[in-house]
């Protein structure tokens, strides 16, 4: 019996364009504080999945939620502060 391989895997396995571009890596780097804050928030929620949340758990979730929101606001402020070439300032 022959293994079944999709055509997509065979075509894209050796494609040159499969690596991220420098612009994509820069975008991920800029969003890294938001990603890490979201991971922290998920960790806080995961801890409470198998038990009733205590007051300490609730505080941890609130702090993580505030950090995630602050990271998103900071990212948006950085994006809004960037000047657009040719745009009216």
C-alpha cells in the first residue's frame, strides 16, 4: 500500500517563500508584549479550571487582564504615532 500525500505538501515543502519576511518578523516582534500578556491571562484562567477560584486567583486574573489591555493600548498608540509618508499631519 502506498502512503497518501497531499499535493499541497509536495509543492510547498521546498518553496522559497515559506520563510517569514523581515517585515513579518518585525510585526511579530512589535506584538510580542501583547502575546505574552495574553499568555499570562490564559495561564491565570487555566489555573482556575479545575477548582473554584479563590480571591487570590481573582486578583491574578484581574491583574493579567489589565496587563493585556495595557499592552494592547500601548501597541495601538505606537501604531497611531507612526507617521504615514505623504499623509497630512
